[in-house]
């Protein structure tokens, strides 16, 4: 059974795709069968980081039914430990306005991929597509940078993801679902209060939806003089969003990453001893352990 991991961020330019590609490669180096799915609608470029400039097939071919199955769009990098990638799609009218049925067809196909780990590159921002792709996975990872604007965008993304998680626990056509969708909220407490006001007992159901929602945090381009106060951020998120955000690690500002991007290669492959590479490898070890625990907890008992 595959373990799915989504990586999202509140804004572009946080290094999300760079990180995802390196983590995917490192997990493949560990002997995992890994597939990277690029769902960054309109900004799909993960394939470029492996030197693949013109993929034969992409997600677009699956969405417009040019191919029968999602497996047909997979490109296997034999030079990169057999890592598989499904190249993303451009921002066409079809993908930008993907219907609920089309989205569900895509997510079902992703869930049926025969691999150990599926890594999903979620588009930056807070569109419904980005939030739904982010929430689809078993494990969610958020990437931010220590600068104030990036942190604010990260918080906004997490806030909307949390509210989207609660909304998904109610049927969209139910009385609660209809009421909640029409409102804007500044805190998760307001969501709980309105849900309970609409229907007695709804607060508990909404709180239960967040019980196992603990997005993992990675700080990229970490600079000593601009260290992110993770303790303060965790308290803020716990107070206003009602969730915990365990820290996975920090990746330091490192010119080796720029060199790797220019070379169209993952930094862990081009410069394995660079500070950023060591940090990414350390993070991948944690992810490997988490996926292992997750796999064991979901394996049916004989």
C-alpha cells in the first residue's frame, strides 16, 4: 500500500519543488519505489530538475483522456535510482477549471499507483485545487522561509487548509456545509462555534476532523540572523487553528542549490556534501521513518 505525501506552501519561491525532488531522489536511493506527481497546476516544472525538458506524456494527456491510464504518463529515471515522475500540466482552461468529477478521477488514479511512496507537488497558494491536493495525502508537509511575508503566507495557507479539512467532514449539501461555505473565518474557534450553532453536536465532529491533522514544517533558506521562532509559531497555530505543526528540519541558505538548479540536477546528486544536501538527507531519514510507521499502522493484520 502506498503512502502519499503532499508538499505545499503559502507562496511561490519557497523552494518547495526543489525540496520535493531531492527528497524523492533520496528516498529512491534508500531502496523505496517512489513516484513524484507534479500537481502544481500552471507551474509544473519538477521534471526540469532532472534534465527532462520535453516529456513524451504529462498529466494533461491523462486529463484530456489522450491516454487511458495515469501509469502511461509515468517517466522513469533509471539514472536516478529508478525514480518515477508524472510531469505536470500547464495552466490550460481545462486544468484551471477542473471539475469535481475530474479531480476525483485524478486522485483515485494517483491512489492506485503501484509504488511505496507517492510525493505530490502541490501548487503554491490557496486555490481549491491546491488545498484539495494538499489534504488528499496521508502526510502533509509545509515549506516556508524565515522572512515575515513568507511566514504570513504560510499561516494563511495553513488556516485555509485547516478550515477546508473541517468543511470536508460535513457533506457539502448538508445544512452545516452550506452555512460554513458562505462564511469567512479568522480562527478555527469561529468555525466550531458556528457549526455548533447550526447543529447541536457539530462542534465535536469538526474537532474530530482535526484530530490527526498535523502538518510537518520545513524551513528553507534558513539564515542564522533571521531564525524563525518555531516555538512562537507553534503556539500561534495551536491557539488559532487548533493543530500542532511538528518541525521536520531546516535547510540552510546554500549557493550549491543555485548551482544544482542551473545544472538541472538535484543538489544531493550534484553536491552531496553541501550543507543543504546534508540537511535534506537528514530530513529524508525522518520521512523514511514516518512512512515506515505509517505503512505498518495501515497494514491489515492476518
